[in-house]
C-alpha cells in the first residue's frame, strides 16, 4: 500500500446539483430523461476508458434512437452479467449486436451486447470545464481497431512514460 495520501476526486456536476445517484436510480433516471429525447450528463467513475474518459470527467449521453452506435462510438450500456451501467467503446457491429470493450481494459471484451442493452451514445466529454475531443472524432474507428487487435494496450504501455515526462514539463497541453 502506498504512503501517499488518497486523492479526492471532484465531481463538478454532482457538487453543483447536490444530487448523487448511482446504480439503479441513475439507470432509471437516465431512461426517464431519454424517453423525452433529452441527453443525460453525469460524472464518469472508474478508469476503464482512460485516457479518453477519466474518473470524474463529465460525460453527455444521448438516447440510442438519435443514431445507432457504430464502430468506434462510445456507448453507455447495461452490462448483461453485472447489470451495472458501463461506458465503453464499440469494437464492431454485427446484425444488431455490438462487441464492446473499455479502452483501458486489457484482456477480453465485455462480450456481445444486444442493442436493447444500449442506454445511449456518448457525445461529449468535459474535463476541468474543457471539452475533450480526442477519441470521439474520426480517430474513434482507429482506436477501436487498435483495441480489437490489442495494439492499443501495447501503445499505451510504451507511450505512457513519455506522455507523463512531457506533461510534467508542460510540453504537451490539452487544447479545447
């Protein structure tokens, strides 16, 4: 165990509203809002989609009826085994079913997910008040291909130390 103090993540959307939902309540609220054709914004938890979506980022999810998800799209779905709400990337689409996996989830994908389990598609990510675009434009298809072939994991292993080095020296900057 590390001797460093635990870092407390700020969740801007939850702090402003004073509402904290998780699990079944979040899923039910999302379904009710999507039934009206409206997007849902909430704070992402976990690191399975890092670096494109990080713990504490605010994500916007539109109803699935707005456009069917395709390869490379990031979707919110009910995991068939755990019944938890997950946000992962579509690796492929075949006959109304999707192969889905987190960008930072080495190993096997979540499995074949039916379209009925899809809660919506992620259209926007905000980090520290800035919109994050990388991973959601045309490059999303390449990310899905790299993830499916397991090359994304290899790239992440080698690029991680270089990224952290340059980030510390403020050579790399996130641009809005």
